[in-house]
């Protein structure tokens, strides 16, 4: 039997365990009312989905680093994810720590 086929159930079980356990662990760690709980949920599970997608892209050879502009597009994907995660974190920090005086 191929080692890939024997790894598939383990990868699936690990992914399902993470999807089930990660949100519960974050809520237990930070609490439901923390503004960082949905952030970690969004970008934690999003990272897993993003990495699975990257693996599919690389395994199917749709994007090959070193071929034409593929390295640049791979960098755009990785830096784009990091950019939006950092931008979202900056907005949360601004909402928490920068006072706002409403007009009126």
C-alpha cells in the first residue's frame, strides 16, 4: 500500500480534531467576550484552509516556484494573508486603545 494513502486518514483526522478543538481551546483560553477570540478563530482556521489550498496548488503544479512569475504569485499569496491578518489586528488594537470622541 502507498504511504500517501495511509497518511490520508491521519491528515483528515488531525484536521477534523483541529477544527473541532481549536475554537474551544481559544474560548477557554481567552473567554467569549475577548475581541481576540474571533480574530484567532478567523485567522487560525483560515490559516489551515489557506495552507491546504497552497498544498493543493503546489502538488498539482499549478504554481511552481522558480517558473516564470510563479514565485512572485506565491509571495503575493503569502504576503497577502499576512497583510490582511496584520491589518485586522491593527484595527482591533485601534478600537481597544485609541479613544474616540463622538460628534454631536
